């Protein structure tokens, strides 16, 4: 059971990392632009959709788990766990990305409120100074 969670975590880290590095302003954004131009669903699973990416990226997760020593030998149990790894990592990636987006929106709203509050206070201070004199 721990191997299942390890595979889900490794796959999720790979997918979230690939999603982050292909966002606007990041190093591999050109890859995302290239994939967005394509009509095939394969490109969504490759780089376009963090919900879909675990279906392909879990193969890389298995490879990393093998190279890191989590998987020592092949067994058919690994094949039967594959759908669970895909579903679990898709859920984890979607959930973590939704939380990230929510935090980003909340942070932008707070920073806008702070800027408005700062300017409002500055305007009120200048009006108070004018009325005082």
C-alpha cells in the first residue's frame, strides 16, 4: 500500500512540476504554446491538462520509483496498480492546483485592496491637511 502512495506522490510531483514550468513567463512556456496549437488529445495528456497528464506521466513516475529504489523487481501487482496511480495522482494534482489558484486569486485581491486602501488614506490625509490650513 505504501508503494501505491509513493507512486502517486512521485507522479503528482512530476505533473505539477511540468505544469508549473510550462506556465506563462516560465522556461518551457513555448512547449505549452506548441501543444495548445495541436488538435490532438494526446498533447493535453502530455503537457496541456494537469487532470489528464497523470495518464502518461505515471509511466515516468514508475521509472523514477524504479531508479530511486522504491520498485526493486517487476510484479503484476504494479500493472494492476497503474489505474489507481493515474486516478490518485490526477485527483491530487487537480486538488493541489485548485488550491494554488484559489490562493493566487485571494492574494491578488488582498494586494488590490491594500493598494486602494493606501491611496485612500493618502487622499484623506491630503484633504485633511488642506482643510486644516
